[in-house]
């Protein structure tokens, strides 16, 4: 792409992007490429420092959001848009801000929905792991009970048969070691189960905070859609 597009006949500058010859601006970056106001408005984006949606009717002026752009000529990221913004008319300024907020909120809602889907998948996987752990714990408990019964039996036999005491004593040591290992394993698996349950509860709390359940419609929706749902014809009809 040439830096300056100049007609040999008219010697008139045109936008290097849309070829418009009107409203050429030189306020973009420090590049020598020519760009019109419309194209500048298109490449400017709104970036949120905090992961929160924006209310169009109550946009606070603070350091939580910035306007920025990637220069189409030198590809540098830049947020020095003041010279361009101050040159816009009121209606042009309001339109660009409104459009950027709508795009930002749409991306935020999409990202939130994707996070909820990922969290639900994680909960399902964790619940499956919990069920498998519970089965393993139950199986180990049954085996532990069997070994304990055998241990008690060998203790009784050892008391009754002194001549076999040495052999039974060795067997008892081995069985005791198995019991200790099984007990340690059972305790460890129980702690893992408790940790997984705690994680599941925390994830469930996150999902609840991001959703709203309408008791009238018996429907769970994204909290950002609560106001639209309450105003919907279906909801209002059920309320009546």
C-alpha cells in the first residue's frame, strides 16, 4: 500500500483505505498514510481494564476503559485518540461512543457465556470424578473390612497354637502393613473428595452469581438478560 495516494490530474489526497477524498485526517499515529474520519472511527475500539459490562446510560469517566486503535499502516497499538475525538461533532462523538460500547458489551456477554459453559463442563467432570472416587473408597473400605476380619482371625489362631506363633506373627505384620496402607489411602482419597466437593461448590456459586432464575417462567438465564426477560411478552403474559 502506498503511503500517499495522489491523483496526477487533481493532485487531491484520498484515503488509503476506502479511497474517499473527503474528510482526510492526519491525526492518526505519526504515519504518512492518509485516512478519512470514517475509517478512523471504524478502527478505534473500546478496551476495558476491569472485566465489567458498561451501562450506556451511566458511563463513568475513570481509568477503567480506554479508546485505542491499531494503526493500519505501521501496525502500532495506540490510545492517543484525543486529537481525533475533539474534532468530531457532538452527534458523531455520541455515535462512535455508543457503537463501541455496544460492541464491547456484546463481546463481554459472549465471553461470559463461554465461561459459564466451561464452568458447567468442569462441574460435570468434577461430579464424575467424585462418583468414581466414592466407588474406589467404598471398594477399599470393603477390602479393609475383609483384611481386618482376617487379622482378628489370625490373632485368635496365634493365641491357640503357640507352635505356629512365629509364622502367624510374620503374617500378622504383613497384614498390619496392608491395613495401614489402606487406611492411609482411604484417608487420602477422602481428603481429595472433600477438596473436589469444595471446588464444585465454589464453581456453582460463580455460576449462580452470573445467572438469574425466573420463578414465574421457571427459566434460568444470564443475569445480563434479566431486564429484557422481565419486559418480554411471554413473562408478562405469565405474570397476568
